[in-house]
C-alpha cells in the first residue's frame, strides 16, 4: 500500500566545501547496479561500455584524491593518471616514432618515462622543450633538452635542425593556456605524419570535470583547433580504460 504523497522539507545547512561544483545527472549509481545485476560477460560476447557518468565521476573523485600526484615510473615521479601512461606506451610501441617532442611542465618524469620506453623498443629519441630549465631532468642518452619558448620561430627552426626535415614525430603538449597551446600545435603539427598523434594533456581542467575556476586551457585549445579542420580528430580508443586526464585530447592525424 502506497503512502500519501507529502511535501519534502530539507532542514539544516550545507558547508561550502560539501557542495557540488557542477550539475550532475543522478544516473551513474543506477547504471552501476544494473551492470552488477546483469549476467557476466562470456568470451566472445560484446563488451559493455562504461557509462559516461561513471567515467566523469571517477575522474573527478580520482583528481580530488590527489593519488595521481604519487604516480611514479621506475622510481621517478610522473604526476598524472597511470592509465594515460599505459596509453602513451601503446602509442610509442605501435607507431615507433623517431622523435617524441614533449613540451611544457613535466618535472623530468615524463621525459624519463618516454626515454625508458624508447630504450626498451631500441628506437626513438625524446626532445624535451621547456621555458625554464628542468632541475630534475634525467641524464639519458635518448633525451635532448631545449630551454626556450616552444612557439617562437627560432625554437621551431632549431627543433627542425635537431629532428630533421622529414621527422616521424609524436608530440605531447603539457598543461598551459589555450593561446600558448594553440601556437605550439600550429608550430609542431607539421612534424606529425598521418596516423601519428598530438596529445593535449590535462583537458579535464576548467570544469571538464575539474577546476572550473581555471582560465581557458587545453580543452578550449582543442576545441578551437578542431573547428573548421578535418586533418586531426580525437581518438576515443585511447580513453578505453575510462580513467584519463586527457579526454578528447588524443588527436590523431588523419591526412
């Protein structure tokens, strides 16, 4: 027997820190329960996609946990999402680039990670470009450091001298302002052949879903770059693990 409907009243107060920073649809828990109640997948059956709301909520929760700040590779800190490191090694192992050009803050960890993958594959070099010298950049035969403004014409000319006229490059752009990232993309995208990638890190910023208070950054740069062009497109396959700090940021060159 159903009870008569009555108005619901909320009493008390909520601290600011406990408030949500963005609107959410309350469907993720229901989708999770439905997946748990379903028959388990058997070999050969179609996979069940991770619900989008679950992805977003877990990215938000993982960010807030700050566990990502303790991510390390072979003893060296590589602050970020460990599943993105898995995606990076997949890119390097499949494409086998001659050069990995990493731009922006990395603290040396990202360069060290890429160099170790190149070492395992027996192929590839890392060009690490920063506006200021990285004190902790590891000394490695596969790492070349360039302290300069990445988007400056003189820097781009120097990079071409280092990597050659017909490079086989993968480009990784660290977190920065939208304008700076757009200029860096325009400068280095010509070094990326068809089937290779330009990766924009930290596209979760500015409310996607974290830090809505931040100035326009990677996500806004990607949106501006893709508008009106069809030679690059996001590759969702590299987000297959659900947890990523680079949603929509794995741009594959199509032509």
